């Protein structure tokens, strides 16, 4: 299997609208936004899904959540609220097998999700 789209973005082979980057984490705007703010926050390490998070990744995932929270503040959606979603597997509509957090906000949302 070839590189996933997100791995190609991490490696600079596909451009992205970058919001944040450090040694371990990259955040960029979703190409097909579902709300005024729709940002994907991903670990640079290739972790396919939540079941693949190892003991050695726990600090990384904690940092990823913290980064997502900071981005929400920067985007001005922290007060109004937002969703932070990991789609995992077929029933959730996961398309890209590289763990990613959808940070979605800027409009009111309904529950349960579709
Ligand atoms: P998921 O369905 O959870 O796997 O989400 C994959 C997300 O990646 C979708 O919301 C897509 O719109 C988004 N996406 C796919 N290709 C790109 C790309 N090149 N740049 C930014 N977002 C992308």
C-alpha cells in the first residue's frame, strides 16, 4: 500500500493550509469543511486508528488534544463551542487510515451526529 494522503501532506508532497506544526503534530484546514472552522489535527507518526495507539504514544496523544484546544482558542470558537471528533473505521466514515482529530466549530451542531 502506498502512502496515505496525510503522510504525503506530512512529507510535503501535497500542499495543505497549515494552521500549526511542531516536531510531532501538524494541523491544517480540511479541504471539504463541514463548518466555518474545520481543522484536522494529526500526529506525524503514522498511527492508523485509535486501536493502534501504543503505550509510547500516550504523551503524544495528550499533546495533540492540548494543541487542538489551543487552536480552538486561536480560531475564536472556544467560547461558543466545538466538536473534537476521531472517526474510526467504516461505520464512522473514516476515509483516511491515519489518526486525525476533526476540530469543527463556528456554527451550532445537532446531536446525535449523522
Ligand atoms: P475521515 O472521513 O475522518 O477519514 O476524514 C478525512 C478528512 O480528510 C475529510 O474531512 C476530508 O475532507 C479531508 N481531506 C482529504 N484530503 C484532504 C487534503 N488533501 N487536505 C485537507 N483535508 C483533506
